[in-house]
C-alpha cells in the first residue's frame, strides 16, 4: 500500500489565526505575527497527527492574474484585498515551510484549490489515497473512495459517503450543485431562488 497524501488548503488556516489570535503577538520589530503563531501551531499538530506521511501546503496569491477572473470577471470581486500586515505574515508562513523542508505551492494564476486538484489527480493516479485539509466545501468534489475531506479546525472528517450525506449529492456532482445554487462567498450567481438543498433534489431527479 502506498502512503496517503495530505494536501493542505493553507490560506484558510492562516486567515483563521489572523482573526482568532490577538494582534499584540508581535515580532522583534513590533509587527503582528499572530497569524504566523497560529499557523505554525497548526502545522505542528498536523505533522504530529500524520506521523511523517507525505504532505503539501497550497496557498492562494493575488487574484489579479487569476484564470478564474478570465472566465468570470466578477469572481470574488466582493472581497477586500488582504491588508499588508497579513500579506507579510503569509510570506513568513511560507518561508517557515521551506526552511523546514516542507513542500509549499502557490501560483499567481491558479488558486490553491486548483493546485490541490492537480496534485490530487496526479497522486491518486499513482495509487495514493488523498486527504484534503480544508474548511472549503468546494474541495469536497475532489474526494473519491478511500479519500477524505478534513475540516481540521472543527474536527470534522468526511469520506465520500459522508459528503453525500452532508450535501445530498456524491462528490462528483458537487460542481453541478454549486453551478445551480451559486456561491455568494465567491460572488458567483446561481439560479434565483434555488439553494444547495433544492439543487441536490434536482440533481437526484
């Protein structure tokens, strides 16, 4: 049996630390490093729990050259850009991973979701199970038999059957479900008046 591959949607856990931990946690120059502190604690816990299994950390970068905006210019237009203090901490988190010899990935054209999807497809084809650490429901569409979608912060881990129970559709239909219902967090319009539950019923029919 080949070892499972763990793929981390890293930006979510940096943002979560930024909002949860107080900004009086600073470095020697007085700059906030609360997001760094929280993210490194998360990395320590994950490395302990995965016990040396292969792992990769994927990050988002600027949306300025995103291929998704070429498809839909209003994509995530409802979101304010990250403040400079947070951008600085993102760079520190990535520098730490590199210094620790942990693979980290980012692109100025493709999002962490895209990178995770690509890595999942490559490694699954080589016989590895895929475990995705994220709180993003969009990534549930990548799960197949033997894989898991792991919302680490909420201690919620779902396999393909668990995803079906939660969303009402199997993982491979979640993209269709989101296309019908839309996604307000990403500024993606859906069919008016149809949410995720109704979309699931339509797809079941």
